[in-house]
C-alpha cells in the first residue's frame, strides 16, 4: 500500500470511529418544525405555568419534537392588552387570559364574573365544563381565536386592603381598588360605591406600594406568588366572583399545525388544565396559613348584604340586558335565579 492509500484508509477509519462515538440523538433533538410562543401574566411559580410547562414537555415528546411551545411568564411579552393584540394578529401563538378581560373583544366571555353567581366549585365546573363554557367558546372562535375546551382555574377572588378590612358593602364606599381592564369589574365595584381603577397586573404591586390605590382583589394563591402580602395588610374573604383563564391559540397558527399535532396539543393542554385546577385546590388548603405567617389579617364577611346591594342597584339587571336573555338563561341554569 502506498503512502497516499494508507493515509486515505487511516482517514476513513478515523471518520468511521468518530461517527460511531457520536451519541444517537432522537429525531426531535433537531430544530422543531413549529416553534410557538405562549405568553401569560403570572409568575413562573404559579400552578398555571407549572402545569403548562409539563404540557409543553409532553407535547414536544409526543409530536417527536415537531411542536415546541416556549413559555414566557410574568408579562415578558408585554402587558395583558399587548399580548391580547399579539395573539390576535399572530405575533403570539398561544395566550391565557381571564374571561373577564377577554370580554373586551368577546363580551359574553365575562359572564362567569357575575357577582356571587357560583356558590362553590361543584356548581362552577358544572357550568364551565358544560353549556355555559360551550357558549363562551363559540363566541371566542368568532374573533379568530381557538379556545381549548377546558378553562383553567384562577380561583374565587378576595379583596385586600392596606388600611382596613372590608366587613360590609359600606366599607367599599370611596375605596380606591385596582381591577383588571374589564367593564364587568368596574361595574361591580361601582355598584358598591367604590372607585375602581383599571390597570394591567404588571402594574399592581407598584400601585399598591405607592398607594395609588387602596387595595385590589385576587385569589389567595396569587397574593402569595406575586408577593402582594408585602404591600397589603388585610384580606377579606368575599368570594365575590370567580375567574378563570381561557387558553387560546391564534387561528392561523393553529390551522398551520397538522391535524395529528393539533390533536396532541389540545389533548395535553386540556389535561394540564385539569391538573392545574387540582394544584390550585391543593394550594388553597395551605396558602391562608402562609399568608398569615407573612402578617396578613383575614376576615370573612357575610355575602348576603353584598348580593342585596347588587340587586338593589341594578347590577344584575344591567348585565342581563348586556349579555342577552339567552346567555343569562344558560347562566341561571347553574347559578339559580339572580337579581
């Protein structure tokens, strides 16, 4: 064998050995065929982001890497209203938003926020996994968004204050309270004589710290994960409304996915919604004691006087007229007679 032939053989042998030494990578280790962004306004530690991460991992595995969902929590992609615009124009593929904020473009999506409509979770899930949820999803689809079947839990909402507990409707008179950017929240607290101020969640901590507002309202788990206990002293367990998150996709982005990939994504996202509901329920069993450990003081006002004020001041009549008698009838199928 001449020198040139020997060198060629050695080179081929080295190349073969190197190739065999390389790890055998799964097909989905390559760049994903579809890389979609998912934005939300909650901290990474919130059950919604924990469950969404698990779902994204399962989707990537089951699609063999074809669909990768990148999660952007804590309003990294902009405030609520910014992300809403992005998911509608296709700059953002997935988004979770409160139905009551979504109501700015899909009015009936706010119907779950009617004050004191649901007495407990059994009634609530029966409605939102049943005819009421189906009604809302149909309307969401009309604005170019694709809602997943299961709504995610954000919990029954409580009122916090930096200066005093809320024991009765009279305590809300003149009370400056932050509410999300949603007309039904403004209407509810105006009926109590409060001064509601709409702002995105990313602004809430600073607004409370600088006393631009006196208080806010949110589920207990969010008080902990967003550390609102650092700037609020009192928490009144009013359960005045329930709020959830619709997991929506941009229609064009969703339709670009092959049918089998869509099926895998929808199935896993809906399964994650049920997991997230369970996680939030488990957290709720311990979060009050944690918040008390941080110095928060709790009280449990009677809901009866609050409901009576809403009835007397026309809140229920106003929203029955806005939602329409058909949607209102579906709500009252679960809530019982309101107003």
